[in-house]
């Protein structure tokens, strides 16, 4: 190991053949460097992080060596903290289920944010982080009620409070509004300037490398590339602006046959002075909103403003929806229709849904579960159902993964599978909550093209949430911006 090396990897091969890279590789990460691990979805970025964090034993122990000389401990666990892509509710995550965030019983028994941070010894750092992220107002909030973006702030603060020597973050900027992304970037810039921490960012957006990054390691097809400077990487990167969806596939989407069980109503969503409260907190306050058939809406707002809560009302996932005056497809909520009668006309994907999929089923079964609006499918799809599942998996570029189990594919590939699930029943209302979350540059372009093509079909209505204006497809017609209720 060279003197400057904090992490030194040489001719690295995992003991388990199932988690090996395609070739042995060398990599040295030096004190003072700030690293970005870049690559396409499914390329092996997370596998490299698993090597760095010591998750898998190597053929020989000396293949990976560490030097945390300025730390009180030389243990990997004490010095390397890893925030994974999949949002987590800490110890409760193993029991997390879809709709849990809106279930009053689970809310009452869930720990508060401040309690979940544990004992904090560095009060100066705590105050700096709380002030920077405007976090004090969240300390009494139940952890389970945090929005995706608020949860991301919580994860970062909890990790940074341990004063790690190496902080590994998987796509830390996704799920954050523009203001909070700037705050995080400024915070990381300030932290690395102090010179006692190495930040390793795992990034899918290949055209976005923060300025504080000094070096880039590219991983593709389970091959680890040479470490290069940020400038060298950016000089070699070329962005392809051409359409990612072929004309043949675009036409195939537009020409899909229509079902015979369509709802015909000019009004798709009508909310009448809808208010949602949890204890003393008001999430939505007397919201009036109408979505007409064929309209394409962009739903935006800062983290914690209630975007996902609003969508949970529309999808009938929130128990409070039945106490609100809501009409869907011209029908008054609670007038006799079942939740399943509502859902069969809605295609939906969200960070909450992604987090809830913990069953290791074949990917095609996950897609097929969209035909029945179930989280997890226990009956194999019928031949005619399998055909439409394969069609949409092919559209999203994941057909070759159909027999791979869901938890064995990358997070980006999981998101593409869940997108296929949202489209598989040709829904009249498409609700996409951060659909490009965690996708690489090429797949973001592909999904944007697919959304645009789908919305050229007759009478399709869409509500889409994103924190990036450039992710919105051209078909967007209207927008609703939610402000946080203080």
C-alpha cells in the first residue's frame, strides 16, 4: 500500500462466484481524493461499493487493505458509512409495507425523528447540520411520516454525525428539491474542505458530477475502469441527445388495442377543500384541484409539502381519503365502489412502492402484479398476460431480466421493472411519482420517450412528480405547485 492510500484494492476477486466482477481489478483511493463511481444501471456500481465496504470476503484477505491512520479505530465499520439508494426507516425497514406511511396505528407506534438519531456527542456538528437542513422542525415528527426527500436528509445527518472517515452515498441528490440539492452540495463541499473525510458518491446521472469531486471511477458490465480525474472524465463523456425509443416501439405503444372496460368521464380527479392532518401537523389544507380527462399535469413542491400524500389520496391508499370529498372518474369516493374498482384504472409508481417490494419474485411476476394491483403476485401470469408483460419489459429494456428475481437486480433495473408494472394494464390515469428516480442518463431519456408516446394514446390522463424540470416530457400541459404548511 502506498502511503497516501486509504483504500487499496489489488487483483481483487470475491470468494463467492455469484458476486464477482468480470475481471480482477486494481484500485487505489487516496487520502484527500473525493470519488464519484459512475456507470449505467446494472453495470456493477453497487457491487464495487460492496467490495469497498467489506460486505463480501475476498479470495485472499490482503486483496483489500485500509489505512485509517488518523482515526481512533482501524475497523471498516467504524470508518466507512454507507447510505444506500433504497430509502430506509432504520430498524423498522424490514417490516415496512406499502401504505404503512398513512396507517394511523403504525404512525402512533413509530419513533420520532429525534429519538431515531440516537445519542449525539458532537453538539456543534449537530447544530450546524440541523441549521443547514432546517431540520429542527422535523425532530418531533414521526419517522414514518417523513417524505422521501425528508428521509434522505435524515439519513445524511445521521451518517455525518458519526464523523466517518469515508462516507459512501448512493445517488444522494435524488428525491431532493432544488433548494435542498444546493444545500447538500454546499454541505459536502464544506465537509471535504476540512480534509478529514473522503466522500464517495455513486451516481447514475452520468452527465452530473459535483465540482468537489476530484476523481471518477467508471463501472460498466461489471468491469472497473481506471481512476481518472474529474476533468478527464468530463472531457471524455459525450451526451447523446437522440431519441432513446425507436420509432417502431413508439408506434407499437400508440397502436396498442384499447380495452373494453374504459371509464368515460370528463372529470378524472376532483378534490374539494381537502385537508390532511396528522396530530398537530397539517399536510394539505383545503386543497381544491380538478384534473380533466386527457390532461397531463406536473405536480411539484418542496420536500414535505404533501405531494406523495396527495397522490395517496387519489390512489385510495390513504385511509383519510374516505373522510375527504374526492371524486374519481366522476364517482364520489365512498359511494359504493371498492378500492380495487378504482385502482384498475390507475397505473402508479412511487418511491414508497419501490421500498415496499421486498419479495424476491421473478421480475415478470412483479410486472404482472400490476394487472391485479397487488404488491407481490402469487399466481404466475397466464400466457396472454405474460405476452403483454414481456411487451412492456421489452419497451423499458429489461425483458432479459424477466426470470431474474427482483432483489437480485440493481435498483435502477428495479425501477424500470416497476415502470413496466405501471403501464402494463394500459391505465386511463397514469400517476408517476419521481419515475426517473435512480436511472442513468440513457434510461432517463428512454423513460421520458415512453411517457411521451403513451400519452399520445386517446384519453390518457397523467400526473407526474419530479424535482427536475428537464425530466418532464413535452406533453405536460398544466402544473400544480404545493407549498409546505408551517
